[in-house]
C-alpha cells in the first residue's frame, strides 16, 4: 500500500464574507460594493477525473439594496397621452421606491424608429415634423438618452417635460436598438454595480434582426455602444439586434427588464419574456396612469426569484445544482438552479456539484463563475485538475530497469524513449518484425490480434482506452472487460454485482447471469409465517406456486377452492356429533386433526395467537348451527375446537300461523269484493250519463209540411190606422 499513490480532490474557500444583515433606515450607510448577498465569493476546487466535488452556496436578499431604474419610452405619436403622465413620474416613483430602498436613481431615454425609409418618411417636411395637421412633433430619431441615472427626481420631471412626441410610418417600433444601447453604454447611462432595472414602455410591437433589409441595412448589429451627444448614430448602418443577442447583452450587464405594454400586445411580450431570463410583463393602461404600480409589482416579482447561471464550462466538466428553498421545497436538475417566493431577508441555499470527466490537454487551471441572474455578485471558482501522480516528477531517466536505459522509470513503470516500445522498452520500432510479434498477441485457434480490443506492441497486447474511464479492457489478450455483462433494469449486473471478464460476480444474496435473482425469502413470507403458504417455492424473491389452483404474491388466493370451514365441516360434524355424510367413514377420513370440545362460543380460541386461525359457522343435517375453529401450528399439526352444543332453531307456533292465514284470506276476499262493487258503481254511472246525453239529443224537427194549408185567412183594412 505504501507504493500506491492515490491523490484525492478537495476544495478550499479563499473568500467567505458573510451575507449582509441590516434594516432599511439603519444608521450604517454601506456602499453597493460593501453589500454581500452571496457566499462564498471565491474558492478553489481540485478535481480528480470522475470524482465530484460539492460545495454549498448561500444567497440572501439584502434589505435596502440600491436600485438603478432606467425608463425607456416609445415616443411615437400613439404614445402622446402617455407622455403627459410620465412627466411627473420622477418624484412620484422616488417616493414609492423610498419604501424599498434609500438609494434609488432614475434615468430616462426615448426611441422611435430607424431614420430611413420605409420606417419613416424621408421627405424634408416630414423629417422636420412627421405628424399630420397642426400637431407640432419633433424630428424622428432612433434612440436618445435624455437623462442619465440620477437621484434627483425633479430633474427627471424637468427634462421629461421638455420632450415632444414624434412619429413613424409602420406599426412596429425600433425598441430593440434602444435596449441594446442602454445595455452596452454603461458609462453614458451611469449604471452602478447594483440592481439594474430597465422599464420598456410601448404600445406597439418590435422589429428584430432581419427587418433591416427593408431599409437596405444588412450588417448585423455589432453589440457595441454608438452614442454621440446621447444620440444613437448607427441606426442606418447596423440592423436590429436578434433576441438571442439581446438576451446575451442583458445577461452580461445584469439588467432586469420590465415590459410595460398595452393589453393589445400582452401575448407578444409574454412570449418574449419567456426568452429573456429575469424579465417581467405588466399591462400598461391606455394613458400610462398605472405605471408606478406596474413597476413596483414587476420589481417584487423579479426580486422574489433567484436563478443561478454559470459561465461556459471547460470541456469535460459538468455541473449540477440542488436547491434548498423556503418551506422545505427542494429541487434538482434544471429546477435546482432556482428558488421562488423569496422575500427580503430570506436566505436560501444551493448545493453545487462539479465533476471533471476528463483532463484538459495541457492540464492547465480553469476558472468558472456562478452568479444569480440580474445580480452583479458572483462566485469565482478556480478549477485545478489532478491528472498526474506525484511520482512522475521523481522518475529516473535512462533507468537500467527499462532494458539497458531505454526509458524513464516512473511510478513503477517504464516510459520509453523515442524509437523504443514494449513494457520494458525492450523492442526497437525499426527492428520489430510485426508478423512474428503478432503471434504472441493471438489466442489459441484465433486470428484476432488482441481480441480486436488493443494493439500488439512488442509481442504484448496494449488494450484500448475507453472514453468512459470506468470502463476498461483487461487480460493478456484484452479478452476481458467490465462493461459487457448481462444487464437488468438498465444496470450492469442489475447493480447487484461486479462485472469481471464479461461475467457477473454477484453480491451475497443475489444470483443469476445478471444478478437479478434475489435469494432473500422475505418477500415470499406469508402472514402465517410460512414461505408461500406452504404451497410453492420462493424463486428470486417471488413465489412459484406448485399447485396451479393457487395464485397471489404468497400463493394465498384460490378462486376455485372451498374455504377451510366448508372443507372440514363434515369431519367436525361426524367426530363431534356423530352426524353427517362421513358418519360411517369418520375413523378413516377424519382423524387428521386434534379435536377439543368447549362449552360455549366465548371459550373458542380468539384471534391474536401465533398460529393461523379460522372461525367457522356451519349447518348440520338437522339445520342446526354449530361453531368451531381450525388452526395449524408451526409443526403442521391441525387443531379443532368445537362448541359441544349446536344452536338449533325453535319450532314454529301453529295457532298464530293458522289464524294469520285465515284472517289474511278473509281480508283479501273483502278487499276483492269492495273493488268489484266500486267498479260496478263506476260502470253504472257511466251508462246513466250516456243515456241522459242521448235523451237530450232526441228532439222533433220543427219544419212545416209543404202540402199543409191553414184554414184561417187574415185580412187587414189598409185604411185602418189603429185609432
């Protein structure tokens, strides 16, 4: 063991300042760089290939943390009424933000569109005043930094009050150009290393990379600052930035974006929010009257979530996260990077696991950084790789142990000089006759050199190396490996053994070609303490029932079997009461159990005893109930306890039965008679009503006979006046 060198990885914390604890309005006034929200700040990890190193990272939202807010506003004509409300935004927002932080700065910028056709009209008159009618508008521009970040809210109101609306032709605006300049022009904007908020206010969509072709602009955006006298001067030269380019620059500069947009464009900007980490979307009222509340709500939403991001990892290095958030919420994989619902003063922890799967070619140190998105603080991790043993530096050049000094003897092996090969550098590359040497690298009756898993060097097999360092070829002819064994559940040897020369060597209590057969009989143990209820054998932790009638995990179910009670009913009846079908053959068929008589049902054995017990209630040939219990002890001996007196039902009382039958017949007869009488009455009344109706319809016709002539003649004197 003293000759084996086994270097292990470790970690060393170089900078470990405690996270800041203070209250808003406290006497101490700290500079932004003196406030600490993440711990530790710097550490060194020594990584050996395949051995992970784990460290804990603590994050705590500091109270009274400084905030820089830049308000970027669309000044196209449709935002005219919004500008009036924004003019007083500075002091009003200052008052609201005092509740969150005592160190708040605000800035203002505006944008319209690229100053080329077809985005704006380039006629001289329209360049002077792009608005129609009597509206007095300012000349169109791409982006203007009106006010760099300042703590003077009155200055914000004053400068914004002097702004005028402008105009353009198409509906989408050039806001992406403006966002890019705000992100990369840190000196002109005045960003500090504090919480950086960008409020993007508009009521329209946006142009992005490729749309510049409409105006003949094909050069992709260079992502650099081009502000002269606070105006973006290269809008006619560079295309709009792509969304990915914008995400990169916002993340690099730790800027959190709040999109304050009207209801109409909510869906568009919510999709954009999903692509930009640490961004939020708020609904802007038609005249921007709710902008302050929108900013407060969006800030609270953004600051309540922390998402860890790491810089680009060196080749072969992997990193994984596990989060320990509020209320015991833990997550791994991608969700392990973040915690939500964090209030000011809350502390959360992350467990970060760094693994090197291979060594860098030159073995040099690497540095990676981890930071919470939207924050300037970061953890710097210096990675040092253990790729060689210490003994390699103590090698003996031209050692006699390496065939007359043809190599360096280091770590117990020879590293051959140029032109020499072999385990002890005993061969020269010029002298070796490969055909002769190859014979030593073939197995008997085989044409394969080193089993096709290695090279024949100086008559000896040197096995190939695998990408996965845990997988190796071995053996004189490289005929063995530790990864081609049978698998179970996707694991070599089922995870229950070691693969040696393509054969699984199982751990104790496991067997089978893939070690997937457990010798543990506990899963086969039935509730009565017997293996498979005595009806089967335990194979690989599963019952194999010998009687096909029985099924279940422990052969406990039988769909076609009669119960224990029914099975032993006749034998108990013949032995206890000398009755039943087996009365004549009782001594031959029913002596397989010990029988004990008890006085009453209370004296029967009760559940809770160690032997399995069945309580039975059966009828005998006289229709009497008799009670007994059946149990089998651990030695397989059956025992029956039977109540000596059956419960027989009492005989029927004849008189009440006869009286009841007679009374029932009489009552039924009376009921039938009444029903018949009722039906007859109804029938008679219907017949009488029918007769009355026909009688009313039978009237004589009152018409006169045309042959009849009356014998009376009446004459009226025409002169008579009735006097």
